[in-house]
C-alpha cells in the first residue's frame, strides 16, 4: 500500500515515516523542509521511500503529486504548528493550515483515496467547564488560539461539511501535547523543554504550575495512526479520536515532580498565573475501546530519553535555533 505523508520531515512525521517503512508500506513524503531535511537521511536510500520537495501551498505541484500515484491514504501532518508560531505568522498559518488543507482534502476526494488522516489537537477543548472532570470527543470545543481555531474549522469541514461516501474515509486525530525523541528534534515542547533546562543545570521558570494538559509520546502518535490505517472502514470513517491515555494527564507541577525523580538538585522558579485559557484533562476511552490503542511510553520514559541525550552530549547544542519552531 502507498501512503502520502505531508510534513513528513517534521517532528512527528520523521518518526512516522520510519514506522510506516518498517511496516512494509510504500511512502512518499511531501515537505518544503522549513527546518531542514536531516531527519530524512536515515531513510533516504530505502527502496520504498520517495521524497517530494514541495510547499503544500503550491496547489499545482500538490495536485500533480496526488495524481501521480495510487495512494491508499493521505496522512496530513503539514502545517504551521503550535500557538506561538501561528500567532507570529497569522497569514501564513491561514494559508497553510486552512487554504492548503482544504485543497489537499478536495484533491484526495477527487482521486478517491480511501483514507485521509488529519492531525488535529486536544487544544481544541480550550478550558474545561468542569475543573474536576474530563473532556471527551463529544465535549464542546472552545479554541482560544488561531492554531486551534483553524484545526476546529478543518475538523468541522471533514466531519460534516463534505458529502459522506463509502469511497472516502477521513479521520481526525486530536493529539495530546507531544514529547520525546525524534529525528527532527524539538526542545520547545513542555516535557522536552523542562527536562532539557534541568539536565543542563539551569533554573527552570514555570508559569502556572497548576494547569492541566494530556501528554503523549511522539512514537505513540505513529502507533495511533497505524491503528487507523489498519482498522475496518466502518470504525474510522468520519470519526474523531483523542490520542493519548487518560492516566497521562499532568499539571506542570506534576511534570516537574517527575523530572525531580530522575535529576537531583533541580532549581525551579514559579511564576504565579491565576488564569490560563487552556486547562483541560482529556478522556481517551474511545480510541482504547474502538481501536484497541494503548500507549507504549509514559512521561517518565520521555524524561529519561531527553535527560540522557542532553547529559551524554548526543545533541551537542540543544539551544540551537533548529530545535525550535519560533525564534529562541
């Protein structure tokens, strides 16, 4: 089976490409290499791998790529990722995360590609109405950033704004806050950043230590995508799944406490913050029950990964700009 992955050279995509190739899929990666292409070097000569250096906003080029092969699935990861990056370049975010996504969806439908998997986010939930409860796929969405607004808008298009046919089966995956090692490493993600700072013996500044988020290892994102690819059509068509584990909801304070179990003599400065527009605990029963998805790694595993690669010097300079999605 042939798979097209947009944004395949990125933090999530570069892990996914390797997993797909290991599973025996033929994979084409579409990416404009905004953060370089070093993440592709380890698979460059793989016989089942192809690469297209293409900006997803180039509609003619994207159309040609869609028409060039018989794909079983499009996995849409490409985008301006995260609240800060979208806030910094709002016009570009709208062009990439909405206009180009709509074009990709339309072309995939025209070509009658059987599966379309969209990388969405649990940030769509915003702030919980019940501070003691959990949100699930049926909960109201309350995006508080341009990044989440565009994700919600595209989700609504996929789930209710296009004709439903048996020839096309789109799925939205609302990913938790990601962490862990990747061939395109990032240190601007909460678990990775906190661990990196403390592994370098710096003082960590924590804003609003009481606010909740769900966390999920980058490798488990690939596991969830594989579950969707391999599931019967009736289980995943026009469906949305939260991706993570209900036991992996943490406050920032809990993340710091977990790091403290692995790194001694840490220095923390807390900055009081009474309000955070994003404060949510997420329930993940649906993906567990419907697709039999289980996470393979916990936050403590991710902390160990980051601690080791920093302290052992595997990444020589983790402060290098290439490891951050916005100016660092």
